[in-house]
C-alpha cells in the first residue's frame, strides 16, 4: 500500500481490512457514485478556469490545461504545473500550464477537483508548505479527506492490477 505510506498504522490496518473483505470498491462507490464529465482537454480547461475564477480571481492567468498520458502516479505525479517564462521584446512573458494524469479522465469530480485545487494552489505557493495546504483547504474544504480517498482509489487500482497495466501501456508508447 505505497499510496498510504506515512499514514498511521491503524489507518493502514483499516484499509487492509477493507481490501481483505473486498469492501474498498464499495466504500468508494458509495461515497463517490458518478464520474465527472470533463473528459476532453477543452472541457478540462473550462472546468479549471471556472474553479480559478471562483476561488483565485487575482492569480496569474492559466494558458493551457490538458490530460497527459505520460504522467505516472507511480512517481507520485497526479498533475503538474508549469511556469514557462519567455522573453518577448523587452518583456518577460510567463505562461502557466496544468497537466493532469490521464488516469483521472474518468474519476469522481471531487477527485479531479482535488488535483486541480492542488495545482492551482501552486500558482500562489510554490512549495508544499503549511500555507500551501491552508490555501488548498480554503478552495476545497474537505481537501485532505478527498486526497486520502484518491489514495484509496489508487490503492484499489493497484490491487486490481490496473495501475500496472496503465503504466505498461505508457511504456509501450514511449
């Protein structure tokens, strides 16, 4: 259960018991029954802009958002943010881009929102500091619970062999 490393032993034992009884999928489906509808890059960009405009009006503009099939959850990358600086004439132009692992095209909206909130928070707080996580919680009040549930989801996929199959598919395309 590599996605739960760092959590208390009791929590890891409870998750292991759910897995042993075959109840982890039921737990997640009961809590998050339907997937989001933002499966294209265009719809993802619109979704991220909606969250950004509601919760971070005065942050830097977002230039691009897309799903990325090369992001590997195995290396703990659910999404990435990029700050691209270019000199144009006498000005320095900065573009912000967000990429979300394509594994998250068909997950509950709360999971996608958690990843988007995380990446948007990097616009204001570069590192994973206390202020960074406070900002995440302002944008999504149940941020920490949803992050834990995403880890449960990844654990479930790993138990079913789906993460390894997804990683092999990426490796064959590279």
